[in-house]
C-alpha cells in the first residue's frame, strides 16, 4: 500500500517529524498516527535527525521555511491541508513536476476506500494524475473529470490500465455557442459525468493566471485567444479555474461569453466537494491563488516556497 510518506525524501520526513515534535508539541505516537508511521520509526528518525545535525535546538533543513509558510497559510485561510515545496532543489527539477509530486502525495493522504476523485485539467494536474497511477490502479480509485476536453486528459490517463474506472466528460471544454452548450448539458452522457464530479469526495484542480499571458493553459490549449485574454484582464480577471475567470476577490466574472460556451463544473460548485486541492506553482500565479482562496473554491493547497511567500506578502496587515 502506498503511504503519503512514501513520496517524501527522508530529509523532508525527518524535518516534518521534528517540526511536529518540537514546534507543535505532538507526542511520537500522535506524529506516527498523523504520518502513518510506527512510533518506533518516528523515534528512530528523530534520533537520526539529531545525529546528522538536521536537528540542533532548531530544525536545520531547507524544509523548515516551507513548514513555517504552511503554518501561516493554513491558519489564515483555515485550510484542511497544505504542502509548500522548497525552491532549493539540488537536482534542478522543474517546479511544476515537483509541485505535482506534492499534490499526488496529498491525494494519497486523503482519498479513502470507495472515495471518488475528481480532476481538473492542465499540465500540472496531468502530471499529478501520472504520479498517482500505481495508487489509482492498486486501490481501484474511481476517477471523473470536472470539465470537457477529452484530449487534454489523455496525457494523464493514457498510462492507466483498462481495469481503472475513469469517466471523462464526452464533450469539448469550449463549444461554438451558448446554444450548443445548452444542448450538450442536456445530454445524459455529459450531465451524468458532471453531476458525478460535482459530488466527488476529493478534487484536484489547477489555478490559472492571466499574468501568464501566452503561457496560460487556456491559451496554450487553444480555448481562448490573446485578444480574449486581454479583454478579460480589462474586465478585472485575475485567474481561472476550470475555464471560468474570476476577479481579485474570487468572484466569477459576469456576462462573459466564454463562460456560456464552457462544458465544465462552475467554481462555485466546488464548494460542495469536501476536499478540494488547488495545485499551482510560480510567483506569477500568486495573485490568482490568493483570489481562489478568497473565493473559497479550494480548501487545500500545494505550491512552491517563493509563491507561498508572495501570497503572504499580498495579504493586507
């Protein structure tokens, strides 16, 4: 069985245990229960951390700053969970890849037997789904998409075997008109998947930012033009979730033609899902992530250290 701690390096695991033990005053048994580890292993890792110099009065680890950021953001936004990935990566791994690994670890932590997992779209989410491949197959976790656009999901699901229960919305993400969208929403094959995804137990979604300009997922996938994106910016758009654009306070923009042409779960419906993980890395997305948090579309977050720092800087004192 794949445990959340299986996706952590030993350094991160030692640092987290030390933080819980010395900063949060949790017992070794409580830490073991939290991380799914035997108490004796918690004790051994604490001792190893002291012997290796990771723990000496305070936690000497590149993860210490991340956990402080986690604590601040979790407290301020009353998040159910958060994972801040350190920027200092000796392997030079792409930040989106490392954020996706953290997202996969969080999903493993919160998806239980018979839970339904709903997924958004985008490169980071597909990387997260790929990292979850063995978990989904071993535990037979049913997966459902939150939006249309079958092609955008293929990179994430292509490695899953035929035994996996995966249901995608059989429609494009954006269609040619509101009339076409209205017809598709009435189709049972479309409506059934969207209704199922809206009632999922856990969802994992990306957060787009208009500040990304041509690198924005909605533009790269051909769903909006740069001209449309500039118009949305002038109307106050800060970011998007599942193709719906929202302002700096997290309010979905009104009277937007694009929104009428989407085959996708509206962000407001995400509030009905018990556990919604927002996954986004890069300081260019800080304002959009903050707006999504204000809109309460997500109650868990996976991001990188610099972005978490920027989000906190944007919060008025």
